[in-house]
């Protein structure tokens, strides 16, 4: 299995976990928006930590939220 396939499977597993968390959002308060805010800076980190701007961070959050919304469980 190549690295790309491993990364894809890892992302699929993570998104499945995040989708399951959103299904309990009434109890844990972790909606797709909240999970995206928490996970976006880690998943889409810039190579230089001071390089990312607030605009870039908002785009990263939007991307992660869309991935969670569109993921299949």
C-alpha cells in the first residue's frame, strides 16, 4: 500500500469518527462547525507557524467542515 492510500484511509477513518461525534452534538456540543474549528489548525497546518493568516485559517475551517458534512459513515 502506498503512502497516498494510507493517508486516504487515515483521513476516511478520522472523518468517520468526526461524523459520529456530530451525531451526538446535542449532548457533547460538538457540531461540525465546532469540530472544524478544533481540527483545522492541526490537519491543515502551515509549514511555518506564523505564516497562516486569519483568512487562511477560516478557509481551512470551512474545508474541514465541508469534509465532515460530506463524509459517509
